[in-house]
C-alpha cells in the first residue's frame, strides 16, 4: 500500500471536522511537513479562520514521531483534545493504518491529590493534619465545594481541575492539591498507585501526541528535571504568548506573608535555635519591606541585602535541621515535613538568587493595596534560555495569528533567541518564517481608523476629547463595541462616563463579572459594549454583529516605570540597539495586532478598528505598528467612519429582523 500524500490526509481530516479546505491551511501543512522532515524550525503566521490546528496536526500525525503541542489557553487545549484530535485520528486511521494515541498533561497542582483529600492539609498552627471537611462549615461556599470535590473524586477518571464543573475557588482547590515540591512521591505515598498526576504522566508516555501548556513547557526547559516525555517535534501554538509565559515561570517572588508562612510550617519540625534564627530573619525582612519604595532596585540597598542574606542563611539552617529531625508524634509526618520544606526552600531560593546579584536578573519592589509588599526577580531576557533549551534535538514549530511584526518575523524571532532569518553559523538554529495569510478579505471587511484630530495622549491626563470621540463612535455603531484600554483606570473612567452619555447602550466592565459571563452577555445583545484591559485584547472571540467596532484608547506601550520592560529597553540601548523599537514598540505591536484581530472572526463580519491615538498616523514608528495589523482599509476621515458604522449598523439590524 502506497503512503498517502499530505493533501489526501488533510482533505480527509478537514472533511471529518466539517470544515472547508483553505489555501492557507494547505500551505501551512506543507511548511510544517517540510520542517519536521528536515529537522528544522518554523515560525508560521496563520490568520484567524485558517484552521491552523489541522495545519500542524495532520503532518505531525503522519510523521509518526512523538509530538508535544503546547498552548497558552485552556480553551485551545480543550479544543485539541476533545474535538480536533479525536476527529482527526478517526479520519486518518484507515489511511495511516494506525490509530495514534493522544493525552493532555499539566502541572501537578492541576490534579486532585488523593493524599490531601483523604488525610487532610498540613496546617501552620497545629501539629498533625487539619481535616478540611470538618473545619469548613457545610453551609459555607468553601464547605460545599470541598464536599462536592470529595464526591467528584469517586467519579472522575482524570482528577483534572478543569474537568470539575462548575469550578471551584483557588482557596478550595488548594485544600485538595499539592505542588511538585510538596508531593511525597508515588513510591512514598499511600495513594501513589491511584495518583491522578502520575496516571496523566503515564498516559503521556504512551501517547504520540501530548497536549500541554506553555507553563509546563517552560518548567521542563528551565528546571532541568524533565516533566514532559522525550519528543522529536515540538509545536507551540499561540506562540506570541510564549516569552511572557516563560518569563512568568522564571520569575521569583518574596513577600512577608510567604516568609512568615515558612516560619510557622518549620517551627515544630526543627530545634528551637534554628526556629528562632528563621523567626528573627523573617522579622527583619518584614520590617524593611514596610519601608521600601516601589520600583527597580539596580543596586540592592545595604540593609535589605543584609536582611536577605540573614534570611537565606536561616533557611539553609532550617532545611538541614528538617532533614535531620524525625518526630513520630506529628501525624503524617512526611506530608507535614514535605510542605514545610517546600515553603522554606522557596524562600531560600529567591533570597539566594537576589543576593547573588546576577547582571542578567532584574529586581524590583512592588506594593499592592490588596496583596501588600513584594520583592520580585525576573530574567532580563529569556531569549538565551529559549535558544539553548528549546531549539536543540528536535524540530520546533511556532504558530500564531500574530508573529509577523512590522513586516517580518525577526522581532519575534529575536525574543525567542533566534538570529535573523537566514543567518548562518555554528550553533545558530536555522529557521524559516512563513505567512500563510488569512481566508478573510480584510480590506473589504474592515476599516482601520486613526483619530488624527485628537490631542496627543499624555500619561494619566484628562482625555475629554477622546471620550467625546468614543461617544460618537458608539452611537454611530449602535453599541456593538469592544473597548480595549491601556489601563484598568482608563477603562473604569470611560465606562462611568459612557454609561451616562449613552444610556441606551449597556456598558459591561471587566472585573464586575467573570470574564466568561462578560463575553457571554456581550455576545447576546448587539447594543451592549464591553470595556476592559489586557485579557480582552486577546481573549475575546465574538463573531457576528455583536462586535463591529473595536476601539483602542491609545497605543499600548508598556508603562515607563515598568521595571522589567525599562530594564530590557536600557540593556538593548547599552548594546548599541534601539531599545524603544526592540522592546516598547514590539510590545505595543503585538498587543495591537491581537486587539485588531478581535474584529473579523468570520467571513461575514464587517466593522471598524478605531485607534484614538494620533501617533499611529503621525509618529515615525506608526508605520511599523500599522504593518503589524491586518490589512484593513485605512482612513483618518472621522465623517466617513461614522457613515460606515451607521451603514453596518443598519445592515446588522436588517439581518437580525429577518432572523438570519
């Protein structure tokens, strides 16, 4: 039997999912096949509606090697495991003459821990374990959630938090889950043979396709102890998010609450001298954190440095003492000891990292009204880490609707540790960038409008002219507006103002309900507007008449006082580069591309992306930002835009009246 061709396999898969084959999808599948066969790397931009999941799944399944698919969002993970993979495997079974297995794998804390469930949670103030089911009032929300999870434990096959519906709070879940550091290990745990996390790992080892998230991929790369099975192909979907997710995993945090929790957990497991040393160090650290001022710490103040060294040394003493002490009077001593060690080791590692003072790390102090003070440390860049850990011994495919910024892939490539495309050299990963386009006709379906007449926005300044413009646009559109704001404060002020100015159009505001409820309500009523900040720039998928106007209040540059972004920008400038373009403009271009992508989600969508910031039309970097957006018809004519919005509104109303 001859080997089936890629076009034949793709056609079978697309037919099975009830889709339509598109030229961009075919081009993507061919590029992925070529990269996998050649053991090379690929950055592929595939616009909304391309069907990119099949564009990479079909050639990956056909190749027959193990592949890891890492995504940024739960929604895409579910789509892959519950819809795309089952249908694709069934469709290709007869032609491949095999049925590839697939599985989802997440970090340990995403799975129910049977030891915690049955034995209780180690507590800070008491010896032994705390029975959370007895302590939580059955009538309280926490008590109800815990009882529901105990029943669910007898029914679930996965123990995966995301399979529990409705979901539960983080507080409730923490009562029945453990981190990898807190886990006793399958060989030492009475429930090791039934462990949900261990079963998920075993399923992954036996599967050709393993679906995971960016965070676990980062942990696998950074920590050296592999948590993912060996694989020959890595596919990173939603790849525009990868750098920020890896940075998040590589960021350490130290707070007074975290340190005091470590003190309490260790106190009853170590001798009095070690416990007192840690207590004294914790008090000194907390006292200094109350005095510190927010911002980047290019040099660690001397008194803070001494406090961190005292904390590091005290933690080291306690870690040794915990390892040398056994106390059979403590119920389930191994679990109590493991949790205490995890807390103390976490504090030790961050304190040591900051005191070591690597030139490649950025340290800063933050104070939140709700969460209090914290000291944070993050890598200046993760590009070197990604180049070393990601692009060796496997073929890597990175895909997203937004990878080509300013007209090429080199900006995103640089953030991933890749030299400019085509660069030759020893130990230089070879890669290719491919833009397979979009099935949508952006110039006919959308307008990019820049309000050139508005005053240049000033940081946190009064923007009455912007609110006037926003009011007129929403009125012309008849609602149907997604408002993307550069800060939560700006979103709140706009919502408050527009609710009185345009009472006929309900204004939903991020934070007033869950994101899922907001999007559901926004999609249900075309007159409704939804205002919010960062997660809305890339988390809204509402095709149809409910979203026909996407407004950006201003170009979303990072704040000048953002410690990490400003440090990265300064580092580029000191190396002779253009820090603003490499960091701030790239950050803004990526967000704007994601935000503009909210407008056209289906072939029948029509509308306007309105940028209420004249700099997109007047500043030198404006052309770079525009080149990063879909190829909409461009105008600065405010009257033309209002007429267009009104016409789109009329057409949408007529369609709704017909019930189409």
